[in-house]
C-alpha cells in the first residue's frame, strides 16, 4: 500500500492516464510501455525515493493486470414508476 502523499498522486495520475489510453483504443502492451516510460522518468527526476518508485511500480503493474479496471461501466436503466 502506498503511504507517501506524493507517491499516491503519481499513482493516481498514472492509473488515470492508463484508463484514458485504454478508452482511446490503445492495447495493454502500449499501455505497459507508457507505464514503464513514466516510471523511468520518475527514476530519472529523483522527485521521490527509489523504494517508493519500486512500490509504485508494483501497484501500477497490479492495476494493469486487473481487467476490471478497464471495463466500461454500463449505466443502470432507470425504473419507470408510472
């Protein structure tokens, strides 16, 4: 579990971008490459500690492997009360 607030923000930005890429038609391999590039940039920038980046990477891969994160939500039909 991520506990550093800045690491959590990076995780949220990354996962939001991954879902957005999926909805725009990119496939898992392309999303994985995006994620790896994002993590490489974090490592290069030294904004957060290396162990936090490693934990972020584990959580992001777990997010990517879970297909329920990329399912389109179906709106619930409204009940007709008449």
